[in-house]
C-alpha cells in the first residue's frame, strides 16, 4: 500500500464521493436464538450508505480503491398482531473502510464496466433496537452487546460513465458482531451506489 501513491502518480489518480442504499440483514448460526427472543422472524431493512473514495490506477486494467463510508446495517421486523402493527428495528451504524481491487474491462466508447473485490473493516458508531407498538416507541442502546469492529468481504461490479459511476455490491460479514463467546451473528448487506469523481 505504501507504494501505491508513487505508482498512481504515473498512471492516474482520482477521488470522489458515493451515496446509495443498503438492504441489510443478519445471518449466522445463532440468529434463530435472537428470533426466539423477540418472537418474530428477522427480515431485511433498508438504510443509507455514503462517503468518499480514492482510486489509484495501476496500468489501464487494475486499480486500487480505498473507500471511507458511513453505512447502516442490521435487520427489521414488521408483523400484524390482533390488528396492530408491531415493528422492531436492529439499527446498526458503522464507519466502514473497504480496500477494493478493481478490474476495469476494456471496451470501446464511454461506458467502462468493472468488477471489484476486497476486504473491509467497519468501526461501530451506534447500535440500537427500536420497538414500535400500540402507538408507542421505545429505543434501547445495545452497543455493549456488539463488537467495536467488524470484518467483511466486498464483491461487486460497476459501470463508469465519464465522471459518473454506478455499482452494486455484496458485503459478506466474516466475523460475528456479538461480544458473547461462541455466538455467531453476522451482517450481510446488498448495496446500490451512485458516485461522482473529480
């Protein structure tokens, strides 16, 4: 990584920002125990992802792209009980830093497709459970129950149109987010992003 700035100066460097939506859920061997505790099956939840990136081009085909993203994860429940809607949201937010290896597919014209893969580390910002029922809302901070850092693998693809970029990616959690020994609960997130480079 220390060599990247000198390599990129010769081949090109660009930076920009991205914003998009997440569709997040929790998975792992012990998610069923969590579902038993709340009495409902967990479903995916929508959230936000936004931040910046730097792309270091190494030749015409390969680039290294670190990103710095605010991202939301977790899961949600929405059920009808005796005519009343019950909502439970596991609202997790992180500062996430993926380091992606980007493979740019040579094509004629202005559309440049790419594939990318790389590790990601995420630093917990907040963790709350929000419950809504019978017109009342209750929120509980559960930060102490979750690890401060999370590790994942990002894989996806994108299209560049000049300075505009679109990508779709999946972030697979590789480590449990629970602090309790032997409890396996991980994040899984599908993201759609649009970006602009300078």
